[in-house]
C-alpha cells in the first residue's frame, strides 16, 4: 500500500481549530449564551490523527461527547458546531433538539447518539454489519470514556463484533476519571488489554495526547483492518484538561491528578515536536492560529444571530411525516 | 390457504425476505432451530446465515446492533425469544430506537421490527407469560402492534416490515396454534395504525386486542343468541391509539367494556378509558368497565394459580351481560 505524505500542517490546523473553538465555547457558556459545555480538551491528540486516517466516503463513526476534534475532522464545519452549541434551527446534528455535543449527521457518516453512555458501541457494530452485508469497504470507529466500559452494551458490542467479525475500531478514551470517580474506584484492571483477550480481538494502547505517535500507531491498525476486516480495541491514554462539564467545578480533583493532566497537553506536545523536528515553523504556526481566531470570531457572530427552532415544529418528525398519528 | 398464526407469521417473513434483500432476521436460536416457536423454521436453510442470523444471547446487543444496521440502510427484523426477556433491551428501545427520527430532526430513521411472543395461559410461569405492552405504550416514535389472528398477523407484519418507523410486534403465544384461518396473498398489507371493527354492535362494545379478540367475538356471538347486539373492536395499534375509530365505535354502542391480559393498574386499556372519558363521557350510557389481570407481579406457574390469575377473562360473558343490563 502506498503511503501518502503525512500532512502535519493539516493536523496542526485541526488541533488548533478544535482547541480554540473549545475555548470560545467556554467563554460563551460563562457569558450565558451557551447552557452547556463538555470538553474534548486533552483528548485531541489521537482524534486529530485519526481524522486524517479515515476516509469519510466509506468509513463511519459513532462518536461520544468529547469528540469535537474528531467530528470537525469528519465533515462538521466550525459553523455547524457553533449552531449545535447554541441549539439553533440549522444545527445539522439535531436541529436544536439534543443537548450540545450530541453529534449525528448522515451526510458526514456520523451516527446520532444519545446521552445514556455506550449505546453507540452497538450501533457501530450494526453499521459494520450493514457494510459487510452490502459488500462495501469501510471501517466504523466508535469511542467511549473509560468509566463507560462498565456498561453492559460495551461488552455486548465487543462480543458481537468478535462473533460476527465486524470491522469496528473501538476506542476507549482513557482520561482516568469518570465524572468525579477515580479510576481505581471504577475498575481494577491496569489497562484494558484483558478485554481484548477476553473477546479475542486485537488490542493496542496508544498515547492519545501525542498526535505524531497516535498517527503512526493508528495508521498501522487501520491498514490492517482495511486489509483484513476485523474488530480492534484501542485504549487511547488521554487527559481531561477541564472539569467534567460546565455543570461541574472539578474541585474534587487532588493535586497529583491535576499536575499529571496539565503536563500532558496535546497542543504543547505537538508544537514542541513540530518545532524540534522542523516540520512546521513558528511563523507558520502563528499564521494558522491567527487565521483560525479570525474564523472563530466570524462564525460566533453568525451562529449567535442564527434562528432558533420555531416553537411550532415541536411535534414534527415523531414518525415518518405524512403518516403521523 | 388456511394457516395458524405461527405459520402465517412464518410465511409473512419468508415472503418479505424474498421481496427485499435489505431485510434480515436476527435473534436467539432462530437459525438452525427456527426459533423457540418455529416462526423461522427452515428460513436459514433457504436464505443463508447472513439473512437469518443466530445472535449471541444478549437482547440489548440484538436491538442495538439492528438499529445501527438500520441507520446504514438495512431493514432488520429482530426476534426476542420471549417478551419477558426484552428488558435488557429497554434502554436501546426507549433511548435509541424510538427517538432516532425525532432527535435527528428527520436525518436518520429506524426501519426495524422487533417481534416478541407474549402472554400467559401456557404454564410458563412468571417469566414466560407476561403481557409487557404497557411499558412500551409510552414511547412516541415507536409503534406497538398486536395482531389478533393469522390473517391479520401476516398482513400487519408486512406493513410493519415495510414501514420506515420502528415497530414492536407482539404475538400472543396462545394464539400461535389455537387460531386457524385463511390468510391473504403476498401483497396483502393491513394498516398498522388502525383499529379493526371485528363485529358491529349497538348494545355494548368490547374493546380488546391480541388473543382476547377471538374470545370477545365468541362471547358476542353467544349473547346474540340472547338477542343482544355486542360489538368487538380490535385495537391493533396499542400505541399510538387509533382514537377516531375508538370514539366512533364507542358512540355507536353507548357502553364500553375494556379487556386486557396485563395488570389492571397502568394498563393500556386505562388510556383507552381516559380517552373515552375525556371525549365522550356524556354520550355513554354506563360507566366504563375494565377487565384485566389482578395487580400481582406476574402469572404464577401452578395451574391453580395461573387459572386464578386469568379468571377475570372467564367472567367476560357475565360482565358484558351485566353492562348491557346496567
Ligand atoms: C447510562 C448513563 N449513566 C450516567 C450518565 C451520567 N454521566 C454522564 S458522563 C458520566 C461519566 C462518564 O465517564 P467516562 O465514561 O469515563 O467518560 P469521560 O466523561 O471521562 O470522557 C456520567 C456518570 C450517563 N450519561 N449515562
């Protein structure tokens, strides 16, 4: 298989775009414009790499709420994620029906997900099953937090994918905390390799805060999945650089947890590596950052001015229209 | 062709599998065994293991994976071995299946059917006898359909499979082999959102669904010999209710008896009673009567206890007569 050159600039752009959008989201939350923010800050590294490695024409994803960078790399525009944040009528994910950060857009091959965690793992299996039945290429990526691995759907999905040999890339975004509950109070395993073994599927652990190493690790895994369709379980080690959400202050975190997380910021790590290996100049980085800041100012204004859903659409689309009650 | 209900359902599934390649069946033991009741007997041999799939023993997995495949263009028909075992999938049905179209503002849809045998009177004990429909009659976005006989079962199942909305299709186990009638051809499809007037009547109306429809028709025939005109309305669509037909039929008879095998409190027939009370209370000539199972957790196994549980249904004739004479 011929390898295309790695586009560091594109990955840097996506990383900065996601980070700066996240920062703007929090500002809008504090300003009272956005009722809810849940952040992917600290989870961006592997997501940025993964987005480059997928082919949106044939691949699908079933993401969860920390995947802003991933969906931005999979067709969602800066404008569309702001419309989602503000529950506007033209929000392509749900037309303002769902809470923000609940993704889903058929045109972009992004499955719709709900709030109860981990249900999307089974939906990913279903899409992979459909691809198999239809004789189509493509893999399905689905993500979940580490606390969510306790859910039954997590285990049913891994088992179904194993039994039916479905090309699903299951990714656990392990930030070592589930809302406020520390890892050791959530599960006793040191890592999730045991699940790979239990369900007889390949397992790999990657440093999800590092764009470059994530790219290399995921590239290998995805190439293998394309060559020989099969499920793979990846544990991406990441950090949660914010509280759980805007409805949480994170005050329960101890000193050690705080320091560990702050030392592993994916943006700083990528910047240092790009400069050290002379893959992107400081000037270029600054230029990218400025352009993105301007873009974000622009779409913030547009999204704030966009129309809210009309109240009289409340009863639309319960059933296929025209049939109805 | 005269068939019992399980064979009618079998034929309906077979015809639909032939008609549309996007349709596939998935469930526990539906492959080489052909299902706990034989609804899929021989279908895996005929269509292959890709189209008639034995699933691992996990209901959330069956429904959740089916939903994912429906989002990517397939039309799954799931079999839950017994309705009593649907609850591990409750979250997938309530949070995912029923809400998909609404929450995506019509971007995604879930064209899928979940079939499940329900009901007691077969000495199945607590967990092979339950009437679980009321739990699912509170989920806008989902349809709950219950056929009352072989012909309806086949013609309703086809519409359910062809619908672009999700349908929970509940089949009374006791109706599987006890009812036999001529069924329609491969293109006979009945609307899944309409109640069916099984018998016209002016003195009293029995509203029920599933197995009890045939029982109600027998009672109506018996009372006709006494000179009473008793109507029977089959709800068919447990959710959403076909309110227009219910109200018209009730007005025509003036007295209404509601019959269900589920526990009485919180039963779907209570919703029917509420609709009648709200809309046409003063057009009724007697209080609305509900006949349903006692409020005990489930159907016990011992024959004496099972009979005691189902005793209410044995009183249908006298209760109907009493209502007529009210
Ligand atoms: C079934 C369910 N139970 C509880 C919640 C509330 N809740 C939302 S996120 C969360 C913690 C999730 O932790 P984890 O899976 O580790 O993901 P993270 O947020 O750390 O990325 C909880 C308890 C929920 N959304 N769904």
